[in-house]
């Protein structure tokens, strides 16, 4: 049995990456970690050129990744939430799995899960529920492909403003939008996956649920 983990985060060794790897390790099975930044994956062109062959006609890495996903027994998607939803790389990857559904439904019955890093605290007033929106994008994809969605992991992430050098004075700073007008880069600090016990436990539990589902 093999579990495929796919991260849309472009940041090296990001919170998303590490949470995803925690879930993969918890399965105790053969795993493969894919970082989409290392691949060239265009979005679906809606041309239906894949209907007869179950393979996209575009000549990029999306064909390779779709084949890896087809061969895997389970799939975990890791995303972050630019503009309060699933990131573009993850979305393009999911779109390019469309060829696998024609006539055969190759993803049907496979267990899957979502790992999402978001800088917006759940329940924040006047801010979008970014983590929920990204989780739903992944969950509803899996639902439409007749997969067995086994749960999500929510990680508290960081805004780019903590590293841009202008986070304290920029009028568009997300630091102040999220934490109030007096917030600074120093006062907010950096959110780290390893210091979030609930997220760690959720990642391990997701991996164990996938292991159990495959064993049954």
C-alpha cells in the first residue's frame, strides 16, 4: 500500500509540508511526498481530450502526477490559503486529475484527507473562514470522485508580511488586519507547526485513519 502526499505550499520545508509529512509517517506505510513547486502543472483546459484515454493531452508534469495519483492507494492534499482559499498549485493539480474519472472512476473508494495552513484564526469576526473554505475545496473534490474523505488537519500559518520587511508600517499589512492596529512583526511572532499540539495530534490521527481504512 502506498500513500501519496501532495503539497501546494511553495515555501521550503513549510508548516504545510511538515504537517503533511507527519501524517504520512503516521500511516506506517510506503509514502511519497510531492511538492508541486518542483513541477510544471497547468490547469485543466476543459477540452475533453482525455475521455477515451484517461490521460491529459497537455505535455507537462500534470500527466506524470496524475499517473502517480492513480497508482497510489490513498491521497492527502496539503494546501495553504492565499486569499482565503486553496492555493493555485493545489487547485491546478486537482483539476488535472479529471482524466481519471472517465468510464472507470480510478479514484473511487480511495481514502483521502486534507491538511490546510491558514493565518486566520477560526471564528475571527469580519474575516473569511479561510481554513474551512480550503478544506471544503479538497473535501468536495474527493466527494465528487467518490473517494473516502477521512478528515482534515488545520495548522495555524503565517502571513508573508512577517518577512517582507514592511510589515510594521505598510497600510495593507495583514499583521495589523489580523491582530489589530498596534500589532508588530515582533509582537505577533512566527507560528510553527511543531508548537501546535492539536495540529500534530490531528495529523497523526489522519495518518492512522488512512492506515486503518487501507487495512480493511
